[in-house]
C-alpha cells in the first residue's frame, strides 16, 4: 500500500473566549498568544477526520510533528500519536536580512525553521527504515478542516509517476478584483443574502490592493510568487525534502524577496508566502496544482466562525465562470441566470504578457463566494458533517475552555487533559448528529455509544486510553452547569449555552 506522511509544524496560537465578560486576548503566535490546548484538539480531530481517515483506505498514513509550543506538546502527541515528534521552546532569533521589518522577519524565519525541523523528523525516520514515503502532506497544526481532502480525487492524481513526483498541491488563491459594486444584486440573489466580491487569480492585473501580493508596497512580480502557506501536498518524498532546503536558503530567498518582490528597498515585510513561492517555483521548478478554497473546505482554527461557501460551481474545463455555473437552489427564480449580463458581471481579467501560467490557474475568473449569513452557506453547512457546524464548535470551545484547570483530575496540557477534551468533543458530536436527524424527520437516537458516527470509534478508544479507561461522558461531571445541561438535554436542540 502506498505511504502518506502527515507532517505538522508551527506554533499554536489561541482562540477568542466565549465566556461571559472575557477580555480580548492575543490570538496569533506572533503576538505572544498562549497556546490553546482546546483549539489544538479541535483542529487535530478535524485533520484526522478529513485528511487522515478519508485517505487511510488507499494509503498507509504515518504522522510526524514539530512545534514551538512545548506547553501543549503532550496534548498534540496524545491526539496525533506521531511516530516522531519534537516540541521546543521558541528560539531567540534575530533578523539576518537588511531592509526588512525585524518582527515580520523573525516570525518568518521561525516559521521556515520549523518546517525544516518537522520535515527532518520524517526524513530521519525514512533513513532508519530504508524507504521513502510516496506522498507527504505538510500542514500547520492550527488548520481547521470542514470538508475532506481526498487525494485520489485531486487534479493530476493519475499522472504518470515520473510527472507526479514533480507535482505539489496547494490551496487555490482567489482574490478580490477592482470592479466597484458591479453585480452586487446578482450575487446577493445567488447567495440568498451576504456575498463577497468578484474574485479572480492573484496574477490578474485587476487584483485588488486589499490582497497582500497586490498591495502598493509590492512589485508586480509578487503576484506570481505569493503562495498559500497553510498546507501543501507533495507527490514524492524527494520533493518534500527539496522544499525543506528553504531553511538553508533563507538569506538567499530573502534577498530575492527584497530585490524582486518588494517595491521598496527598506521596510520590507517578510511573509512565508513569498519564501514558499520562490522555493517552489524558482528553486524546485515544481508543477503546482491548485485545489480547495480557503475559508470553504478549511480555515485557521482561530477563524472558526468565518467559514464561507462557493457562490458558483467552479467550472472544470473553463477559465472563467458564466451563468451556467450558478447552482440551482430553492430560493432562485427562473430568470436568475438571465441576469448574468455585461451590466452585472465584470469583464474578463487580464494578465501581464510575461506572466506565468501557474498562478493564472490558481482560481477561476469571475468567481465569488457567499458569506456566513446567507442561505447558500446555511445549505452548505447542513450538507456537511454535523460536528463541523458553527453551533457545535461553539459548544465544544465554550465548554472546553478551562476544562482541565477546573478540576484536579487532569493537569492542563497533559495527555489526560487531551483525553477529556476528546471525550467532550464526542459528546458534542453526538448531540449535533441527533439534532441533524430530527431536522430531517428521523427519530432522535439515544445518547448511547451505538449512535456514534463510525469514524469516531478510534477517537472513543483513544479518549478512554488517555483518561485511564474512564467511561464515555465522564467529562460531564466537571463541566459548568450550563454545559452539563446542554449535553444532558439533547431534546432542547443544539444551542450555545451561557458558559457560566
């Protein structure tokens, strides 16, 4: 069976508190946010469900991880069960590049170094065992998934092995374009409410300055090079190892960023996006394949409230969307597609004559998303796993915050704490699925184990092992009264309780 290495890296941040009266706190690691164990568990279980389990029938999956978050290293290891891991205190670094803003430079250096160390764990294991992985999935720890990444369905998956080895899959990059408010009423009618701006590939001349690569302080060439740095899938282990050389080339790449991607020689903002693009395209000459949308199939965990959904069905054989790509929904009238006219749709975008085809294929032209408060996104959420609904995540996050600190049975950051959080997640998942069944006219299932989703069996086994074989649901006794009531009275539906 082919082998997949899942390699995780980075520094885990925090998530907004849902507790009454809670003060705002730093969320990003670069802002010195505290590493959140309950956010890490939520993201980990989403990765295990939507990446690992969805590919485990076709691939043998092993996990490796490096973090700069030693305070929750035991939690990360408990959930992922990696073959190799390392959790180090963040090193004291100084920016080695002239002309760069120090804070951004140090953050990017830490990011790139963590990638190198994480992939190094994979590489040392391969050397010990005398084999190479066929696929390597590289990801931040804090990516939150709500739709599967099915490797066998990726574009180019069935390419000849010699060609596939040069391929790298990464997220689509659809950025807003400068069109004013053209077609707002059309987009609102399609979405059934809130909608986003018209989008196109980042390489377009019409790319809005709101996109980082198209900001006034960036050179035009940056539009071709800024890649999304949340996750990558390599078609061979050798490609992953070549990508890890980005750490050794940090200075060299930094000079290229300043000389060719920045519009000014001083005050340059370093971002991993640029290092990824230069390493992939200029040093590795990788064949990039874009798939899945930011904020649709996945997002960063701290942004769990802000998932959106596709406004159009992305065409496969075309570069630009048209009226035929409007999906049919109950709130659409018969004349909706006829409203796709030159007066309501922007003209096709244009590209520099010397641009590369790679970034031009990163998104479809004249594309748009629907936002959270729309009927389209309500429908999209309802079609997914009930545990990926905002209400379910809110219930988990609100009840999990301070869970281990509130009792003496599990120290925060411990493996037992991880087990209690998994147990809580399973209870919320059961409650959410019961509600989903009622919404579809089916009799509610009991709260017993038999009603658990089949994919949750391994999580249930893991939770019991981490908590010393405590029975499922034992976490309830240490939760706040409002959380206990929410979990024990599923007939009331799934709600966000007052976390008191």
